């Protein structure tokens, strides 16, 4: 078993500090949190968000499983252009062709990099793949029925951020930042498919990925319902009224909740009337690119120095682009 260095433990401390601070600031001011009205509102909000998001999570897990079982890694590697600009655009568009949730993105990219995918293309695919796919687009459009421009802006912002970071990595990183680890996932899938057939492998992997994503969805729904129910609406409105505070709060929330990209739009829609549109975009773009569980996965794939360099690029690019997008929205 490997031990975590102090730098690797940092992503573990950020969500804990965020939740403790929120509890200290707001919960002592609400001694009646266990009243029936609060309990009913909490249950209604939790069930509403969960039921809206579950079909998209299940569909995303099924499509990811079909890709994993039926599409060989070599096929994707052969399609990658040699020149950087077409390669980066190709990496952005891979998510449209292969809808993989961020939960399954790191194992897939690890296999592709061992088969020859360039680093900068892999980074673009990691960042854009969980957002730029038909399932996430449909979920976002469903969550924001009255504001479809947010769905369009989310797709455009994800494409722009991923492409910009891909160009920066291509221009600044010369040595391979990969850790010396080899995934055994492909062998496990092959063993399953030979034992029970590819159809059995699809259903097995779908169930595993659905329950893996489902636990994060439930935690996210619980925390969001708690914030909406027990936190004073005046406090939420005060945070939403401060430009810097609203962006930092929603980006911090996206990191802590670690929601699947097929369900985070439903959580973001509950803040539609208290937070500016730009901060909601920051929430929906940052979360699939960088959250609590994804940070640990990236630290297991890349060396610590490069991983934190990537974290900085993601946070900066999402913050700046979402602020600029708010001027259009």
C-alpha cells in the first residue's frame, strides 16, 4: 500500500475545511433545523434532484461500458492527427464520439497514453470528454429548460478551456510527467468478456460504474439539499451578489461535491435565482474537469509537480472564461 505525501493530502483537506467553515458560519444560527418544515423541504429537494439526475447517470454508465467493451484503444490512437492544432481539436471532439464520464476517464486515458497518445491530447480529452458529449448536453438542456443558452455556453466554454490548456501544455511541457504505473483494467475486461461474453461484460461494468457514480451523486444531492434548506436564503443571496464571492463559492462547491457531469446541471439549476449565470457556468465546467475524486486520480496518473501545475491552469482558465462569458449572458 502506498503512502500519501503531504502534497497529495492537500486535496483531502480542502473539502473538509470547506464543510467545517460552512457549518461554523451558518448552522449555529439555525437551532430549529430539525423542525418538520425543514425536514420536509430537505426531503423534497433531495428526492427531486436525485430523480431528475438518475436516468442520465445510468445512460452515461451504459454508453461508457459499450465504449469500454466494444471499441479497442488502438482504434482511437490511430485516429490522432500528428500536427498539434488538429490533434487538440480532435481531442476536444473525442468526447462527442465517445461519451465517457470523468469517473472512467483516467483509466481510459492511461491506456491510451501507454499506446502512444501525446500528453497534450490526453489532457484535452481528460478535460473535455466528460462535458462535450450528447448525454451531458441533453442533461444540461433538461435542467435549464427555460435558459437553453446556459447549455450552449457550457459546451462552448468546455471546448475553449480544454483547447487553451492543451496548447499551454504542448508549449511548456517537454518531459513526460507520467508516473510509472500500468493499468490492468484492459486485461480484466478481456477476462470478463471471455468468461461470460461481451454483453455480460457490458452489464457488469454498467452496474459497477452506476454505483460508483451514484454514491457521489447521492452525497452531492444531500449536501445541496442541506445548503438550500438550512442555509439562510439571505446569506446565499449575499454571496451571489458579490461577483468574486459567487464564483469562488460555486467553484469550491463543485470541487467538494464531486458530482458526475451528467447530474451536476440539476444541482446548478437550484441556484439559478440566487447566483449569476457566470458562476453557474464555472460550477458546471470546473466540476467535471477538477473535483475532489478527480484530483486524487490525476495525482495517481501524473507526477505531483505537473498535477498541481494542471490544477492551476484549470482553475485559472475556468475562472477567467466564466467571468468573460457572464458579460455575454
